[in-house]
């Protein structure tokens, strides 16, 4: 007479039998496909940068005047704008390079402590002037002409390149190569082979807005750039990507 197996012994025997089956044999026995292998890949980021000498600039200027009445303030502002446009055209600026459409009129108040209310003191009229300069050797002359005409708001010039799109593409290509080089380094360090790219996404190109460097003291020179101590330098364009590469054993 055989002794029946106890429950713990049955579970142990069943576990041993199941462990002896391969994943494929178990799949055939149960009728279910084996679980897919987890993909092996490496995720990296890449950065690229290119530089170029700027060949044009954008000037943001403004004229503001406070007067007791709007008409007086507006007349003074328009007088300065006309004077500067005349000087700019003498330097070679064309109509399509100049924009003067920005105009604002704001009332000015001061708090009257005795009356406990705001008192109108006048009106501030402002006009914006935007000038696109294609000859950087005249940049200093355009700035000097602005102060000479009475322009009282001058923003640092923004340097640009006429090949901006080409520079962005070069920076993006450099970022992709950088990502591939990082992935290759990681794969070789870990003793595996680098496969093809699974995915790649651009994080965007970010061309900076370089500012003109100006010396605090003006040099005695006829040239406007030299007189103002302006050095245009170069601009840099940056790009970055995220990428995933397959790994082979």
C-alpha cells in the first residue's frame, strides 16, 4: 500500500517539474507565447555649437517727452524722430530698414497728500525707432547720430547673421554627432555593440542675442565704431537633442 504524498511534498515536486521546462517548452505546453524580451537601449543627449561673425545688427531706439499738454510733447518727439531719420539716411539707411510706427501717450500723475488724490502733471509721449543695419562698420555712426539728434532711449544693439538658418542646421548636426559619440562611448565601455538609432528628438536651437561690447571711454577717432569703442565679436548658435540607440550583445 502506497503512502499518499503530503501537500508540501506535492508542491515541491510540481515546482521541480515546472522548472525543468524551458520558456519555449512551457509556452508550447500552456499554449501561451513566451514573454517578449525587454529592449536593450541607451539614452543620451547631445549638444552642438557653432560660431560666426555677425554681418548685421538691429537697433532699438526711443524718444520720450513729458509736457503739460499732448500737442507740445508730440511735437517735440516728432521733431527728434525726423532729425534722426535724416541723419540715418545720410549714413545710407533705406526706408525699408527703418520702422517708426510705435507711438504711446500716457498721462502722468503725482499724489497730492493734502488733497488725498492723484493730480495730473502732464502727458508723456513716446515713439519707438527700429533700425536694421547691414553695414556693421557704420554701427557706431548710427548710435552717435541718435544721441546727436536727441534720441534719449538706446538699447544695446542686437547682433545677427544673415546665415542664421544655416548656422542652426550646423549646430543641430553637431548635436546629433555628439549624441552618437556619447552612446558609442557608453556601449564600448560596457562591452556591447551599438546598434541603430531608435529615436531622436530636437530640443531646439537657441541662438543667443549677443550684445555689442562698448568701452566706457570713447577714443578720439573719426570712425564711429572706434570712437565709441565698439567691438562686434562673434555670435554663437547652440542646439541640443535627445536620442536612444539600440544595444546588441
